[in-house]
C-alpha cells in the first residue's frame, strides 16, 4: 500500500513539475552552408507527447515531415522512427531519415537541441533526393538553436497524436481501456538491449539491460488517461529480442515489443491506458444489458428516434468549425453504443452531438458518470461530430467517448473548443 501511494504521489508531482518546465515547445533552426532545418514543436500533450513539423531545405528542394517526439526526461526528447511527408495526391507516405534523441542545453546565450543519432541499422530503399536528406543527418552534427517560444499549432498535430496503430503510425499504440486500477509492467529480452520506461512522464526504470532479472513494477493508474513510454537506449545483438514490456491490467495484456516489425529500429513505443472506474461501464458487451442498467441511473438517448432537436442557425454555425478527425472505427453490426463522460475534473463542460447531419443531443452536460447514446447505423460511413458548447472552468472542453460494439470497445479522448469540433467515422459494412 505504501508503494502504491508513493507512486501516485510521484506521478502527480510529475504533472506539476513538467508543467513548470515545458521549454521544448517553439521553433528551432539548424543551418549550414548546404542545408537549413527547421523544427516546430507543439505544446506538450498528455504529459510527454510533442507533435512536431520538420522542414528540410537544400539548394534544390524543400520537404516537410510530421513526426512525434516523446519526453524521456527533463532534458531529452526521443525522436520517433516514422516520419511522414505528403505525396502528390495529398496522402502521406513514410520516410525514415533519423531516429535518436534531442538533447536540451541552455547557457547565457541561447537554448539548443543537439541531435544524437542512434546506432540502429536502418535499411531503406529510398530515392537519390531522399538519400541526400538522410545523409545530412548521417554525416553532420545537427544542433538546433531556439528561434522563438511560439508552440506549433496546426490541424496536422491532431493527426500525429491520434493516428491509429494500423494507419500512419508514429509510435503511439492504440489505447488500452480498463476499469481496473492496478497495472503491472514486466520486462523481458535478451542480448543486452538497454531500455528505459516511464509512466505519465516519471521514470519507472532507467537504462537497464532487457535481460535483467527483476520483479514486475506495479502501481495504481490515475483516473483518465495514463501514458506508458518504453525507450530503447541501445539495441541488442538481435533486434527481435532487444526488449519487450508486458503491460497487464486485470485480464487485459498488451506487449510493447521492439521486436515487432513496425517497431524495429524505433527509439520509443507509447501505450495510452485509459482507466475508467467500474461504475462508468459494464463488464459485458451485451448492448441490451448495458442500456437496461444505464437507464436506471443516467441519461440514454436514441438515434434516429431522438433527433427532434431544432436546427437553429446558431447550432448550424458550430458545424462550420474545423472538424478534427480523432478516429475511424469499423462496426460489426448496425447498432453501437456511445458512452460519454468526463475522465478528469467535472468542470461544467457541455457538448452537442450530431450524427449523419441530425442533432441527437444539444447542450448535454458532461458528467463523471457515463451517459449513453444508442445509434442505429446506416450502411457505409456514419459521421459522429462533437461540438463544444463551452469550455467549462478549465479549457478546453474535454471528455471521453467510448464506442461499444457487440465484439469490442474503443475509447477516444475528445477535446473541443470554439474553433474546432471532433469527428469520428464509423464504417458499417453490410454483408
């Protein structure tokens, strides 16, 4: 019990300490005779995540790459393996030019980020022009100097943060949802891979051998979103056994494995764990049972039967806001449940929800206890748009939306304000 309470205190302190030392955000630049590299870093998200935009300019070309940076400690950002650049059709293709660490330093004259390339072997078939950019990072010491403190703000940052494991993968796995407070981290590996791990920005263990015999680390999750970050400091003799972290909560388990093909030569893997106390959900995925229990003590809405709200000019204007896509789901049946609740502080947020052009709820207060919406899906893509009516006492307007199908559950972090909505697409394929 003492150990549990100590870890909770450390994690809470980590939130406060990092909020006071967010000096990575802003614009950074590295210049030499034949190239110029600009790195724009967003504000920190969820304790340790920094979406970023990297621009490489040479005498003959200029390319932009979206990437994810993860705070390893107070002075280091881990650089993700995958970067993406838009192709001619507007889609994104992967590009691998550098992976490693950005090391922060500040003296009386300036703040700098020095790129420390990892020693991993990366074999890629790339074009000559791309190879030239790769060589810039291979052959030069890249030192970024801070130009300004203005955090990078762009709709692309949302795509970096919320890209699915199966899509444009930046190193952040799909969310593990649990109603169990206990979580354990069990390490395994061979061939002397050196690894580190953190929970919500605070170290769990640092630079130990993957084959070290140690007891699993156990602690309590905080209500809401928790981030487990797993770092590969030195690759072992075999990529496939450099390090695996088994994350277990209740009966659910997830492997964070640097041996998986998608993570090989990566600097980090991040796993979001969304903890919701048991009174916010039900153990079964039987939709009728969930609705029966929910209707006893909370609000339940039905689409399309409950779409009797007026389509006022004020409400229609909210749909003109930029809609940030936070997820895509494929449903196995023509009915799903949406559960909405506040996973942090209940601060007066209220939202409205539009499904396929019809308003299902308007001005719904977001409570700690889940409220449910039963949705009959149309064949094809169903668009779920969430608009923020206010920003509560703690901006922005945040909540969790969980989609419950008969065979699975998937939760999404929702963040709206007066300029942006959130969009989730649910695809129902009729067999």
